[in-house]
């Protein structure tokens, strides 16, 4: 049985070559404490064959609270290669050096925003206006005038979604008879089951 994560990685590279605008984006679904579904776009940092789907999330955000206390799933849609993926699994912490690697790739303002969450208001907290945000960012910019001077934000978490099940939809636009498989991971590896599309 071929590894579905490897196949996703290959499809992503193919989609990138075809100019797919969403190769670096996925959608994370969680549920609030009241059971309300919550879905949001998240940058897909990497796909690691052994570890899974790499994401960066502030531990001060509502989604962090939701994914550490309940179940979640990840969704990807790359139309250039006619693939949809629904990924289920558990979160595993990222190695500190890997988190540092992604931090080093962040632009200055993005680093300052992570510090804004810790210094002023957490992500998704209501504020008076956009200017309120900019004032806080300006204050942080005076403290850390260059990207290299911004220390790694303590509340930023790197995580892998380690998949235990993946629903792969491979579109067949000509006849609409799409090819769909549910891959399930056990201790001995992956098994696959065809699904009605
Ligand atoms: C293309 C795109 C990429 C995004 N990437 C991230 C991300 O990597 N991490 C993140 O916390 N929010 C990201 N966001 C913002 C989220 O969609 C969302 O607005 C935010 O995480 C809200 O947090 P909450 O769901 O915890 O309330 C991204 C939004 C877009 C449109």
C-alpha cells in the first residue's frame, strides 16, 4: 500500500508547478465548547512524511483551546490537480529547531503580531479599531526595530497534525464519477477503502 502522505506531498508539488494559489493553505476545523463548528484558513508550513502536516498556532487563540480539548480535522483543496483531502488525527508538538526555522522565515510585521497577542490582546480578541492594532504594533516596532531583533514569541506553538485517517477525493470532471478513498492508519501501516463519491 502506497503512503497517502507521500501522494499528497507529490500532488502538492504538482499543484505548485501548475500555479495553484492554495498550495500553502489548509482549513482547520474545530468545535467551540458549545459545539459550534469553527473553520479557518491556516498556512500549511510543510508536509512531513513521518510527522504529518506542520502548522503554527498561537496558544492564546481560541482554536488552540479548541484543538487541545476536542477533535479537529484539516481540509485541503487543490483544484489544479482536482484533489480534495480531509485529514483526521492528533496533534504532536514540533521540534524547537523546526519552530525556529519557520520563525526565521516570518516577515517583521508577522513576528510583531505574535508579540501583540502576548503584550496587548490575544488573537480574535475584540479591539476598538484597526488603528488600535497599528498603535500596538508601532510600540512593538520601537522595541524591536528589525526583524532579526524580535525574539521568538513564547506563545507561538509549532504542531504537526499526525494523520490517522485521510479521505482522498480525486475529481473526474468529464463524467463526475470521482475516485474516492478512505485511508486508515494502523500499527502495521495504511489500508484503503473505496468510497462512493
Ligand atoms: C491565507 C490565510 C492564512 C492564514 N494563516 C494563519 C496561520 O498560519 N495561523 C493562524 O493562526 N491564523 C492564520 N490565518 C488567520 C485565520 O484564518 C483566522 O482568522 C485566525 O487564526 C482566527 O483565530 P481563531 O480561529 O483561533 O479565532 C490565516 C488566514 C488566511 C486567509
